[in-house]
C-alpha cells in the first residue's frame, strides 16, 4: 500500500496582494464611510458611521445590501417608506452612491505615510504587487490615477467587477494572482485593513496580514490619530487588532510600512514547511 505524498512549498514569498483604502491610500478609510451615510440620508434614512463601516471591504453594492440587512436600518427604512427595502431600492442607493464616491475619493487619495516605501521594499525583494478592492472600475480609475501621480503603480488592479464574487470570497485575490502569473498561493501574502480582507486571503490559501491604525477598524484620519493620548491610541489599536485576529489574521500591524517586518517571519515559516 503506497503512502500519499504531501508536497509543501518551502520557497520565499513571491507576491503581495494589497487593499487600497485604509491600506495604501486614504488614512482611516474615510472616503467610503462618509459616502454611505450621505447616500442613505438622501433616502431619508439615517445610518451611523459605525453601521457604514461594518461591512467595509465588500463590493460596494454588496456593502449597501449588507447595511440594509441591519435590523435598525431595515426598521428605519420601513418607518420612512412604509415597506421593506427591495432590490430596486438597493440599485437606486448604489446609483446615487457612485457619483458621491467619485467625488470623495478625489478628496481622500493621498498615500498613507510609509506605504510607498513599503512597496519599494517588497519590490526590492522580488515581489510582484497585486491589488484588490471593493471599489468598482469607475472609482478605481480615479484612485489609481491619483496614486500613480504620487509614485504608486501596482502590477495589477482587480476592481469589484473583475471577479465573479467579491470579498470575502477569494476570487478577487485569485484573479490578481492569475494576472500576475504567480503561484502557489502559499507564496502570497494578502494585506488589508478589514475583516473581509483577511477572509479573502484565508479563503484563497494565502497568508493574511491585518492593518489597524491606518485602516477602517480604527477609522480615524491621520490628524485625529495624532492628537489622541497614548492610552486612547492603545485602546483603539487593541480593539482593531482583536477584531482582525478573530477573523484569522496571521499577523496584525499598525500600517503597511510595519507589514514589511513580518515578511521575514513568514519566509522563515515557509522554509520550515508551514502553510497559511
């Protein structure tokens, strides 16, 4: 009776798949959160920033649908419109959301401090750089152009329409790997600031690194973060880290700049035959 062989990849990381807002651009992931609040307000339904942020990272129509499924929001919609929300309503919200989002991303497209240097460090190690996002192509065209003007140009951009299903499915990240021509999945690290970023990487068999301080789970602008006292910073950071670890993140760091330091640790684990 023959045994079953188990092939293990023991080489180094080959690629990183990066999120955009809250990871590379837009400190605190400000552009989407405010826009969801505004789009619902136009329908006479008030949602909180926390509600707007909860499904962050999903494709934006899916994100809107997830907000409408929240009990408080569904109740408020029923009270305002006299009926439950339907698919046509979600389509209308999404259509209203898009021009608001286009305007918002132009205001919040600045690269996060340390992000460009982190990407350059990865490239110096031979990494291919892929990206995924919950933004549709029309929005990403603006974001990518603004980022390129600041020196950031990844090897590929997978927008919401470029995969059969969005996050938390692995298909956006896998689409990025297909475009990059990179395999196996164990040789890839997915880096992002939301729960669905982490799940996207895990569901694709990749290493997953979560980002706290610059991302959605802390949700502050750089200026707001800078004025916090150390106790408040620690509390915000720890709460975000716990959420991302609970989602399964292999590592959690403050920013993309800090993520570079865990790459060597992942490479050591790969050399031992560890898998994500």
